C-alpha cells in the first residue's frame, strides 16, 4: 500500500468511527489527545503556574474534569472556544507542582467526526504560563466601583469588617464571564474605595457549588473554633440546596470547611443564610430565604452549628412575583427621635418595580424570634423598595461595621440582561457602598434612607464647576462636564421649583446619546430615562424609564449624582431617594443641560467634582 493510500485509509477510518483512533498534538507545554467526537484529554507537560483556558463567551459549556496522579481532583464547567477565542482564563496549577495533571474534557456540543471536533479553536490555544495578564481591556469597566479582576460576579457574600479591613466576598465564576461554577471570590479594602483581590475563600466541594451567605465574628467562641474566629454560613447547591459552614482563624483570608456539613437540610428549596448576634436575647439569629415559598425562615442558635426554626415571615406579603432571596435583618434608629425600628431586607427576582430583580424591605419590630411588619393607615403591609433603579440587587450589609454603622452594598446589574452587557473580560460591578437609616414621612410611614458612604468624598479631586445660584427656564442652560478620567464625576445640586413644574436634567455627549432625569413637583417623583443612553440594543429590557418617589413635598430637591464609566447612581442628599442604573455611552457624557416645563426654577449650590481613585 502506498503512503498516500495509508493516509487516505486513516482519514476514512477517522471519519467513519468516533472512537477508533486517538491522535496527539504538542501545544506549548501541553499535549492534546482526541478520544472521540466529544471527549478530549489535555496533558500538562511542564510545571508552569497556570494553564490558560481559551473561552468563547457565547459557546456551549463543556465539563472539565481535573485528574491529578490518576485521581479526580475537581470538576468545573467552561465555555471552551469553538470558532474563536474571546479571552483566556487561568487554571491554577501551583497546588499540583510535581504531579501529573490531566484534563479530561467532555464536550456537550455534537460532532459527527473526530476531524470535526479537532477543528474547535480551543485545542490550538491551550497554553501554560507563569503569568496571567489582568490588565483591563474593557472601556466600560468602572473606575471607582468594585469589580472582579476577571470572570462573572453576582451577589455580594460573607461581608465582614475585621481588624480595620472591609472583607467583600462575592459569587464568582473563575472560568468565564457568564454564571457558572459558583465560588466565593474575595476582595478587601481599608477605605471602601481601593480594593485588593485575593485567592478564593470557599470553593465547590462534594455538596455542590457555593451559593450566597454571610460571615460573622464569633467573639465569644460559641462555635468552638476560637475566640474571634470568622464563621461563614453559605448554601451548598447541587441537586438540592443545603446550608453549610466554614470558619477562618486568620482574619478572613482562608477558610476551613466544617466536617459536619451540611448543618441545615430542608425538603424544600432554601438559600442565602444571613446571621447576626442578638445581644438582647443572648443568641444567634439567622434568616434563610425560603425561595419558592416566597417567605423568610427565622432560626435561633447558641453556637452557629445547631439551629432551631423559630418563625416564618412573608407569606402573601409584599412583592410576590418572583423568588425571595438574599435576606438581611438589622435594627436602626429613626432619624430625629429616640425610637428604633427593625428592617427586614428581601431581594426578589423577578418582580422589581421596573422589571427583573430588585430589593424590597419591610420595617417593623423583632423580638428575637418573630418579625412583625408595620402596616399603613388601611392596615396593609406596604411594599417598599431600597432603590428605584433597574440595577440594584442582592443588597446586604457588612457585619461588625465600625461605629455602629449599617453599611450595605449591592450587585449592580439585573438578571434580565446581566449576562449580555457589553463587556467580556469581566461581568458586573458592585454599587457604591451606602449607609442605611430610617426616616418618618408625612404619611406616618417609616422608610429606609440610603446615602453614599462617607469614604466616597475622598474620591473628590477638585471642583470642575460651581455655581451658587442659577435661574433656569424653558430654554435649557448647559454646563460642561469633566473630560479627564473618562468623564467620571460627582454632581451635587439643590433644585427649587414651583408646584406643577417639571425640571429636566439631561446628560449628553456629542453623539446625542443622553440620560434624562425629570423632577416632577406635582407627583413628587424623579424619573430616569436611559432609552437613548448609548448601547442599549443588547436586551429589549434595557431601554427603560425608572421612577422614584422623592419623599419631598415642597418643590425642593437636593441631589447627588455619581457618574462612572458605565453607571449613574442618584441620591437625595438625606438619602430619601436612591436610584441605580447602568449606562453604556459610546463616549462619556460631556454636557449637562437643565430646563423647566414652564416658568422659572432655581438650581442652587451646583457643584461638579472631578473624581480620582489615585
């Protein structure tokens, strides 16, 4: 048989049989072995620090089984590149130095022949490396909001203040920029502005992926892990959802999984444990989201390991259109009084006031076992929202915050389109950290206030523009916005308008992309229109108008606007209004214009601050 005939015969066999032959190729420290139409081995051929995985963002997930010295070490899902490589993510090889590492990859994309499978772009692009480049490649990555270095991020988790450091864990996918492989990523900050990234704290194990949860400092050593140990509770999620525990004895940087996990099992879906020490009753209290039942379960414990169900709250109450998730419960003083009230936070998806995910809350009383929500004048429990934008979810507070502060941070996105926003190296940011309070309005109801944490003032790098008083009418007056640092800035102003007027504020760029805010004194509302804000066509749910009650009834409204590369957060000066919305302008907004619908209004104390994170 001639050499050409042999080659043709081999090709014919490979085409006709999915498993008859295995071929091998050397690839810069790795070798690729094709076993069949949906099974491939990657052998690591040198002791590098990382194996870089080639990812296609819209590809189908493959199962990656990591085999070390012949034993299964871990498994994860990755959207390995089929037609193109969008980016690469690192798999850390350092724990396996000196060992034989093989990736047994099972593709779930159908292939008719091995030859066809071999054409996938990923196989030519696996490489080993001692470095991984995390230099930002995204024009929309925020400059002063927390983001992961790479990969997907959603709910903030395990937040605790310890030894002068704010610890922020978060739901993270280390192997791509869409939801999968839920792990606790970890960042820390000493000032809530500058963040340092750390190794993952809690990783998937035999009980499943690591879903949301909380952390506390066990000052009394009630759990037996040591005085001031940091104890985390989280949801282990596989076929079922269970609650598990891990603890840290080094200040929250590394965690040990409790061997008695899971510590809570239920026959129905429950998740996102959030706990605190109840000093008045000498016990631990935990809220658990009974997700599909749309209620919160309240537990008590003496030691963080053994929990007793004390009560349930929420059946038929508040917004019920989506699952209930990510609870929180804390006590706050009422502004201007000696009174204190309790706040129960309940994140919901879908069912937000403008579609998709949002954060509702209830104000009432708590006796250590039972939460009782306040009612309105008609005896009903009203639905209230922490933030009236589309991009504020999974908001929970830090435990052990200093000086009695109740500091909250949320996920700045919406489940309607989070996986489709126009970034790829990473997806999602956190909101600005915020301080919670309670105020009483003219209707006799208590409401949650939300103001930017005082650390945010350190971002100010000089005044770009200021005006003591500006009279505005129906012809718009314009002011330039900063151009340095991609136009990031803070805008503060006091609006004094007449009843029945509408005062419109427009932020725009030369491409006529714009955001329109309208203060309506007749309805006492502030609206935010982002339908023409820039890139909006990645989701039909993104172009939207959101609207918030101002809780002001005299035609006066003081505002603070925080503009970053891809977000605008609006606050009333005393926190009576908060509205968070993503925006993706093709170039920064460079002009602010203000006008009225009729008559004259005043803009007082207008200040536009340059911002810098240096």
